[in-house]
């Protein structure tokens, strides 16, 4: 957000992630409460002074419940948010990124919207991170894990997220809104919505099967198949299914 220019990257990420675990609370609301409860600058050190009571009272005041007893945010969520603000969040057992000297031959890059582990379970506009894979028809490797939390502090959250994955050709999401999808497409990234999600590698293994067979026109174009060959593929498909 443009109104908090002095926040360090780590403090901003803590606040954004804490807001994620508070139902119905956005980053702006959490920032308002933190500004009221912390005297002076918001930084990694001052965030460790926040208590569950501080958040409970802050949200209670916002809800018109001065004692905080009947607020809509539950105690477990408040405790988790405080733990995150203190910098105690773990890495959720994130998978290992492969550092390779050379790219896979005939490969594409695919981004997967994720909130936990190595799983496709994120919406484009709210996922915590993007898992970036390099893959061809036979090989697959994770080459990047890119946090999307700083998007909450951007004037254009969707554009920020698009820029995170601009080197990818395909994007898997659980959901994506129309305006956001349009920005993804304009960046020459093909969005695929899979509402049931799933384990990222299982999802991508199915894409590998398509790559190894007769890819649809959109994928053939990404793979660099010539236009005349794409037409031939389509005709062969029609003959097989006719």
C-alpha cells in the first residue's frame, strides 16, 4: 500500500500474512489497528509488542464491542496472527527448489497458485505464493517459489502478481476474476482454472501427457509448433473423432 512507505519488506510480509489468517480482515484494517496500538514506527521489533489482547480490543472497537468479547474474529485466528506478527511463521514444509545450470530442452514454465506446501489451492488474487516449474513432456522441476504477499501493498495488486510470473507461459489457479485474467492473457500467459485444485505435480503430470501427445492449438503455439503443423494436428484429431 502506498500509505506505508517506511515498512521494511519483512514487516510488510508479516502483516500481509497475518491478515490472511484473520477471516474477513484485509491488510488495511489490520494496519489501522497496528497503528493505533503501536506508538512510533511499524517494524520487526515493534510488531513483537503486539498481543492477542491488543488485536482483540482493536477489532472489538471496530465492531462496536469495546471489551472485544463478541467480535467476529475467533481467538485461534488472533493467536495465529500474533505468532506471525512476531516472526514465528514456519515454511510450511515447502518443497526444494532445483538450481540447474541449463534449462530443460523444449521446456515451458508453469506457475501454480498455492497457499500451502506443493499444492494447487490458491486463487490468483489472494494466493500466498506462486510455485514456478520448468517442464517438458518427460521432465519436471521446481525452479522458483515466489511470495505474492507484497502485492497487498501495491497500487495494482493484479499487475504486481502478473509481473511475478511474467517469465511463465502457463498459469494454474483455483479461480481468477475476469479483469485479472485479462491482464494475465495480455502478458502472454495462458490461465487454466482448476477449481478442485490438487497436488501440483499430479496436475502438471497430466499436462505432460498432453504435451507428449497431440497438444491443443494454444499449447502447440507455446511449444513453438508451426502454424501449418497445428492445422495438420487439428485435421488428424477430426479424422480420429469423426
